[in-house]
DNA sequence: AATAGTATAGTTCTTAGTGTTATAAATCAA
DNA sequence: TTGATTTATAACACTAAGAACTATACTATT
């Protein structure tokens, strides 16, 4: 659980820094350095997690694929562990997991 | 402007359908079919647009890269038109454009 | 029984993305 | 002015994600 705690702490810290920046205390440059060094590391999604996220959204692989703008085959491969989602795809998966599928609908 | 209007109309329609689904009128299966057929087509981001989105967020290519979980070189190539962002990356770019960089922070 | 939706699976091919290194401009501090 | 840091471009070889296509099979609907 240490890892998760650390991540949450960093998230909270980041929010505070952003607040300080917003009211003009922390300059943009410092903010940039801060961002660069504290952003959470890549937490890759395991195949079962991807299935879980999709099922919780209640959509088929085909629909899921259209939301992510990838092919149907790609979703199938993610879920079977044949291929691993790219960086941006992992980011999207995390967003859907936290905020739901509708939040990524352009 | 026809294209954008159409897209907005579909978005609104989708929202309505989702509402009907939420209150139990439209079954999940119908919802799935609806999703599959009405999701907006891919609107790719031009290099200048990507620069604009990043500048509006007020971050360097390096920081932008970490948010997207891609390498710095990839951002540079997107912005110079040497490489085109993948499907999931385009989705993310659209989210950042509409809702800001913070909204994709995991 | 037939149709349509769903998911797995394999194949070939393209290209996005990585990692590295070099270069050069602008910015800032000593 | 000098030196250090940040910023962005650029070229290289390499890896692997993803596309497109096809086939199979299970399930549910009509």
C-alpha cells in the first residue's frame, strides 16, 4: 500500500502547488520543474483490469474500440495480454477507470 | 460548419440516449448499438493545433510528454508533423483541448 | 433454422514510438 | 561576459503497437 499512498500524496502535493501557482506565488518555471519531477510513474494496466474497466462501462469490445479510437482487434489483444496498451492508451484507461467512459467522449 | 453542427447534434443526441438509459428506459444492448453507430469520426490534430494546446497549458514539451506518457521526441515530432499522434493520443489531445491538462492527470 | 452480435485467433504489414546523441537557440544567475 | 540550464530541433537504428483482413465459434434473438 506504500506505493499507492505515495502516489496519492504526490497528487495532493501537486494540487497544492498548482494552487500556489494559480494565485501567483509559484512562478511558471518552478511549476514546470515540479511537474516534470513529481508526475506519477507509469502504472500499466493488466489484461484483467482492462476487461473489468470495459465491463463496468457496459460496452462491447467494438464500442470500446471506437471510444479509444483503436481497432477492435487491438482491444482483444489488450484483454488477452497479447499486446500492451501504449502510453496514451494507458492514460485513457486510467481516466475511464476513475471517471467513466463518457468523460473521454469527444 | 455542417460537419461541426452534425457532430454537436450527435453529441447532444447521445447525451439524451444516455439519460434514457440511466433511468432504465433504453436497455444496455440498444445503448451499445447506438454508441457504435453514432460516435464522432476521428478528427485528427494538426501540428500547429498541438503546439497551441500545449502552449495554452503553459508547459514545455518535456512536461507535456510526461502527462501523455510518451517520450519528449514524440511530442517534438507531433508538433513538426514528422509523426502523427495515434488514436488514443488524439483522444487525449482533444480532452486536454476541451478540459485542460489537469483533467488527464492520473 | 437463420440471422446478427460477440469474442478469440492468426497473419502480414505499416508506422508510431523509444532511446540515444548532437546541435543550437534562449534564459538566467554569478 | 561567462557559464549553466532549459528549451526545441534533428538524425539515427531499433522495437513493438496497431491496422487490416480473415476465419472460427459461441450465444442470443427473430
